[in-house]
C-alpha cells in the first residue's frame, strides 16, 4: 500500500534487544556479553532443571552438593533462592556467569540453591518478573507441604525452615520486593520460613541521579545511561524511575518502617555507579531499626560476583555469605 513502511527500530539496547515501531521485540545473541573463556567446573555439585510454572514454561535450576544425597537421613541444608541479573531485560538462569555463582554457593555454603527463571521485559514489563518470583515461592510452599512427596532433591536435601531470598543486580531488586511481600503476609509461604535475604549489587533507580550516577568520568561495568535505558524498557509504559519497583524509598513507595523484615545482607561494590543507592538502602533500613549488615567491596564493579565468579573478591563474598547464612537463626517471617 502507498505510504506503508516496514517496522523500524525505535529503541536499541546494546544491539541485543530492539523494540520496533510496531511494538514487536527482536532479540539477538546475549553470549557476546558473556565470558570469553569458559569458567572452570565446580566438582561435587549436581544440578537439574525443574518446571515450576507450566503456563509460562518457567523453570528453576536446582543445585545441591552431591554429598547431600549420599547419606540417608543426613542433615538437611539451607535453601538459597537466587534471581539472576540483567536489568529485567537481559539474562538467564542458565547463563555461565550465574550458573558458576550458583555452583560455588551450593558447594561452599553448602546449600540447596534454587536459581529461578522469570519473564523478561520489554515483552513482559514489570511487575511480570515479580509475579513470577511470587509464583515460584508459592510453588516452593507447595513443595514444602508435600513433604516426602516433593521433588526428590528437595524432599531429600532442603531445610525449608532455613530459606533465604537472594539475587544479583535486578535479581537483588526482585529479592527485595519478594521479601517485603512475604514479610507483609501478602505472599504466604508457610511452612517455608524466610530467615534472611541477600542483595548483591542491587539494581535500584530514581528520577534524579545520585552523586555516583552523575559522575560519568569513570569506566564502569554498568554505565548510568544503560541503567536508565533498562528501567525505561522494563517499567510500565510512562512510569518514571521513581516507580516503587525501581525506587523503594521513592515518593510513591509505601513505608517499610512497620514491616518486620528478616535480617538482610547488603553487598555494595564501591566501584559501582549505583553505590550511593545501595548504601542508601542499607542506611534507611538501619535508621528504621532493621537487622541489616553492610559489606563493602573496595574497587569492585557492579555484578563482580558473577563477572568474576572465581576471583579473590568472589572468594571473600562466599565466606561472607556462608557466615550470614549460618548465623541467621532469628524468628522467620511468614
């Protein structure tokens, strides 16, 4: 027809995710963002994928130390629920970076690690990912209720009474929102008990740039312009970065003061362009009297735990995480 034009690109994210003028989305190969060389394997850990949401085809990758299945009636392990990063637009639980971190966590904590797949924007804008996380925790509650009839690895090895919600970058943002839902009883999970949550290089935002975001002179792993584009592509159309998902202390966000949160571990790499937001998150919780531990990593970049999952900083992080997991014996939220 005269005047018809083919769909054209109206927004491009790193050449990997493109929104076209007709609203469709084209995805490229994310492996170009991954490691140039394969990561070493972690011996002594077994893993498999399990479907948790049939309607959306979503899976969880279950990791456990092989030794957890070798002794009948042995002590069960804490459960670490883990959400991958990628600004809600990129990433997969199966990518080598996130897979390597989960292998290490399963082996070195040790723990049953559950790495959760969720839908991505812009095809599925927020709160889709949070809804998927909630669906996963509801599935986990169902597994705990089944007891011996649960997925065999969980029935054999998982101590549901010692469950932690964690994530890196956008996954940490997701972990925050799910923990709040559990703590406010909007998301009932009993007999699962959430006894702590862990935010690694949390991905938060706001309409106004912080001092660290305004400083564009340094070379960073996640530039502020990309942060802002990720929020633009993942938040509901027309929403600002003060939307409650992006900014938990923004003008539209409900107060966390009355919420009985479980103990929090906040990991802040000080080379991160988002460090002011992460440090501010910990400070606000502390001002409210919450149980929160801040661990700073000097010179490290956003997402160091997965960008260099076998580096010295990642080694120290594993020690910090192990200590946190095994000291959290406070009453759980339900």
